[in-house]
C-alpha cells in the first residue's frame, strides 16, 4: 500500500494549497466506483482499492483518514445507520419491497476536524 498510497497522495496534493489538497483527496476517493472485494484482510483490501481505484466504504475511509492525517487534519471514524429501503435509489418495486425486510445496516464513514468543528 505504501508505494501506491504515496503515488496517489502526491498526485492529488502536489502544488495545491492545503484547502485544495484536501478537496482533491476527498473528491478522488469519493469518486472511486463501488466494488466489494470478498475475503481480503483490511491491508490487502486497501491495496486492492488503490490498485483498482474501486472499493467500498470501509477501505475508502481508511485511505481518506490516512491521507487527511498526513495533511495534519485530525480525523475519526463514524458509523451511519441506514435502511436500504429509505435510500433515494430508483429500485424496481419488488426489490424495494425486499429491501423493506432488511435490518438496519451501518455505513462506515469518517469525520475531519475542519475550522474548529467535526464534519463528515
């Protein structure tokens, strides 16, 4: 992970002000398409996300937190409860009905301490 991490960190921050560097990092990681990789340990999962530029919430937030920390920004993990049937997604009705039967799930997120307050 270290080589790819350094490569992307430099690519996303080089020549940018602290504000533009954090925006660049956030946007780049946010825009990785969703993909789930089954059966990987967290470090391998993070490597795969960086290699493929695709991933799910947990490894993307591990990368985001590590990069923000490198910029000197305090961070912490957050967990956001959600129900699939409440998402503003155009599900076909049979799928939305099935989603109503799913229990609450928790989305991994992160917070950064910016301008004296914690923001998601």
